C-alpha cells in the first residue's frame, strides 16, 4: 500500500487552513495555530483511512477519533462539516458563540461526531486508551471466525501540552503494557506551547519515552507537506497489531501565516492582513471568507460515501452473525442499543436488621458478586487496591494481552496499576465507547488524584462508577494522609455527579441501583472500611430517593441528619436523647444530588420545620448548612490511630453527639420563635 496522490489534496488542505483562520477570526477568539499545522495529517487520515459514516455518527464499528489538544477544535469542526455531519457552515460561523454547536472546546453529546469532551490537556489521550480497550474487549468477546465485527481503530491527535501532562503518561504506560495495537496517536511535534519554544520546559526525548513504554514510535520529519510520509506512517501504525503507535509529526504551527512557527499563532486570531496574505499564498480569493471550493466538498463527500458503504456491509455481516450466533448476537445488539440486561436488579442483595454488621466496601463486593454473572457489560478495575477495596469478583478473568499469560482481552477486570488519574480518563473512554458499564476503584482519598477526569465524566455525562473505599477517619491507623476530609464536599459540589455514602447493606444496593440506571451521570460510592450494622427501616425503595427518615418520631425536639458510617452513631445518640425525654428523629441522606431531585413536598417531609436539625458526618461540615441548622463534623485533619479512638478524639460518639444535640435543643428553645427547615427558601436554582 502506498500513497496515491489526488488532485484534491492540496486544495483540501488549503481549505482547512484558510477556514481555520476564518473561523477563529470571525469569533475573534480561539486557536488557529494547531489546526493550520495539523491540516495535512487530518486530511490524509480522514481521506485515506478513517472509517465512519457521517450520516450515522453512532455506527458501532466506526473508528474513533479524539482531539486531545481540544484547543484545536476549529480543525475538528471543519472536518465534521466537510464530511457532512450535522454541522453547517452557519455553525462554523457561530464558533464560540452562546448556545452554538461549536463551543470553545469539543463537547461530547453536544456536537454530532464528537466522541469525548476535550480541552483539559492529556484527558483525551487517556480517553483514547479507554476507547481502544473497549474495542479490544468487545472484539475478543464477540468476534468469531469469519466475523470481524469489532475491528476498528482509535486515532488520537495530541500536542506538546498533552504529552507534558501526567494523566497521558499514566495512560500511555498502561496502553503499552496492554499492547493495544488498535491505538494510533499522532503527536503534533511543533516545538511550541503557550510560553513559546518548548525548549524552556520540555526537553525529554519523547520517542525514547514511548519506546520504553512498549510503543511503536514513528517519525515524520515534514508534516507540513510530506503527504506520502504521513500516509505511510499511518499505514505502518495500522500494520502493528501488538503495540500502540505514536507518530511524531514535525509540523509548523500556524503554517502559512506570517507568524508561523511562533507562539503568537497558538491562541490568537490572525491579523486581517495576515489572513489576506494566507489566502493569496494558497490561491484562494483573498476577499472571501469561509470559502470552500467545490473540489473540497467533492473529496469529502467521497469519504462519507465510503463510510456509508462500510456500514452497509457491516450491517449485513451482523445479520448473518445473528443467524449463526443468535445468543451472542442478542447480547451484542442489546449492548449496542444501550439497554441493561433484563432483570439485573433482581440480583441486588437485601438484608435483615439482624444480619451481621459488615463494612460497606464488603457490601459493595457482595453486590458486584451478585450482579456480575448476568451483567457482562460491567468492566471493572482497581488502581492496585483490589484486595482492600474488594472489587474483583471470584471467577472473573483479567483483561490482559494473551501473550502475558495473565488473562485475555475478553477478561472483565482491569489491573490499572497505581494510576488513578489515568484510570479515570480511561474509564471515560470506556463509557464513551458504548456497550460498557465501567467501574473503577481506589481509596476515596485518591479519587482526588483523578479529579480532572471525574469532572469531565460529570460534564460529559459518562456513566462511570467509582468504588471509593476507606471513606473517612474510620480507616483508622493509616492516618490523616489517607483520611478524606474535604473530598465529599468537592464531589458533592460537582454538577451531575452522584456522591453516595450508604449506611448499610440495603443502602449500598440502592446506591448501585441508581448508579447503574443513571445513564448520563457518574457516581462515586463512598464506602467504609469499618463494619456497619444494618439499620432497621432502610430499604432500597427508600434509599433510592437519596434521603429518607430512618427513625421517625412525632413532635420531635431534634432531627439528626447523617450519612454512611455515622448514621448508626446518630441512632445511638437519638436513643440516648430519647431516654432523657428528648424526642429525636434520624434522617439518612446518602446522596445529595438524588435527594435534591425529589419533589419539594417529599424533601420538606424528610427535613421538616418545627425542630432544629443537626448534621453529623466524620468529614468537613462544609455544605451541610443546606440541610441543617447546626453541623457536627471534623474541624480539620484527622489522626492516626485505631478507628474507635479516632472517633472518640473527635467526639463522634453516641454520647457526645447526644450532648451536642441537647445543646442544640436548648439553644433553639432559648432563642424562641419558629424553627423553619433550611430547605424553605425564596428560590432554588
Ligand atoms: C490541563 C490543562 N492545562 C492548561 C491548559 C491551558 N492550555 C491550553 S493550550 C496550552 C498549550 C498547549 O501546547 P501544545 O499542546 O503544544 O499546543 P500548540 O501550542 O502546539 O497548539 C495550554 C497550557 C489546558 N487547556 N489544560
Ligand atoms: C473497520 O470496519 C470496516 C467495516 O466493518 C472494515 O471494512 C474495515 O476493514 C475495518 N478496519 C480495519 C482496519 O479493520
Ligand atoms: C432491606 O430491605 C428489605 C426489602 O425491602 C426489607 O425487607 C428489610 O427489612 C430491609 N432491611 C433492613 C435492615 O431494614
Ligand atoms: C473476591 C476477592 O478477591 N476477595 C479478596 C478481597 O481481599 C481479601 C484480602 O483483603 C482477600 O482475602 C479476598 O479473597
Ligand atoms: Mg505544541
């Protein structure tokens, strides 16, 4: 296979370059440099190799494309427009304007053809690794002799910035270990980032780094015009089935501009006279903006036709597969359609009040063990804490390259290594691929390491489930370095992220139920290391509302609202207060996001007016003001010691909370007047 030039190549590349200048110029905002520099590789990749059907952007076996250097999105929008995705010339003209389909960085679920949200550098690289894992996994699970149903590639563009970021290094390291031959990264090696020449901060040998990760490394010395060289490097990358490939593509940022090769063209529109000179240089009419020659549209229509034909062939292959392998077909078709396995939720365990106390991390393992056999979509993994966080269900096989003898690509358990941030970005890619429900595990404290990826799960609506164990000072001896204090409020403040802190077995099942059935919301399940008794009155049906009354009282003097491991302590305090004639209700509030979505009437019945509400959690009290009049929690960092001693040190015991509760009741009695629920407000957002 060698490069066959087309009469349309030069004009197409010039179209992309001049359009990039116009798109950014009209918005007077954006990044023209990388799109102009990467125009040739984009053209060669999409015109010669890329398999996708612009008229059906969700076709399952399409190649996946990720623009990890998301600031270069003018390039992606232009390509989508030329290929005939649902993105018009008017959309290009509305670049970076309010409510347009062409926002400042690519957003998944917003613009047709965008697979993952990018812009925070390095994330897209990690997503690409996740997409490639999903592809390899589904291929190993469903392909049969003569039926290569899942066989496509993930292509990632990235720049210097992405390769400086740790998240990309983590993902690259595991991609090399996993021998992901279907992953092809094209590195825009233009020697420029915002501060200028990369000589000021980035002088490592990137090629050697990736070689040592186990990647194939290819170099194209002239990415500005050597189309044949670009072509043969991509072709070579596709030939390598046992290693991911990175192509170091040397380009000139802002190619064609008067300021090409400088950081001046990274993130500022070209000056008007520069745009005129650029168009003249490429033989385009200098007095016209957004000019697309017919030849360019023609060349890109051919790409779309090829994609449509490929999908048609694939559909008939899928139909014959259905004849020969009806069972596999039914399952694959279900997964492609996004439906969950019929009746999976019937396997969620329930507990009696008399069942033994267990750690919620253990309860989580019991859930996973119960649901996994009839839930092939689950693709789990842990950042080197498998034994502690109890995420590997007995009998599951590791996802590993067969040559290692450690597992297979059909395996459903990923050994992420100690790479939380990479794991989070990879899980976003797994979710974005479709057909997979990823869960990932680490200590709650170290979910913060992955916060960059977690916020993108929430922004993009990826169903990623974090099994986050050791969730408070209750982890005890490991001490303040491992005790998450601020973590819950950080993630509770993140829009569209369900942070669950279940208090017992039924609540843990409820958390899993909501996490799995919330298609467009990631969840963090915050789980205890220490044993928790089952609460009389907790049921899945009640807990799925995010908050409910676990112990009712009429004409109460006090309500204690709590979550997770502290609900039992709240109940203990309530019993002590009750014995002194101070009637105390207890509310369990395992998930703020879900509780906030309940009807006002329900919320006001749970956290009602008439008596003060005291919150209790062995974490920072920040945010609890929304649900309570008074807050008890940790004033600062935790401490190292046996966990009961640590709880005592901070006064989180039944007797101290009873004393605090008494003080609260006294205070409000003295103060006089009506005690109104903190949920009663002039407005809510
Ligand atoms: C995590 C993160 N940090 C910082 C930024 C801000 N930023 C956007 S582009 C950029 C420089 C990127 O350089 P490079 O990838 O080489 O892009 P080029 O200048 O070649 O287009 C920076 C620092 C970001 N988008 N994401
Ligand atoms: C990608 O999928 C199409 C359609 O199934 C197929 O024809 C093509 O060969 C695939 N690409 C590779 C490299 O396997
Ligand atoms: C858990 O839920 C089941 C089913 O709703 C219920 O029968 C049981 O009593 C609940 N367990 C506890 C501890 O409340
Ligand atoms: C199912 C599973 O792998 N469970 C393991 C969890 O971790 C403990 C050690 O902490 C092992 O004993 C279990 O076998
Ligand atoms: Mg650069």
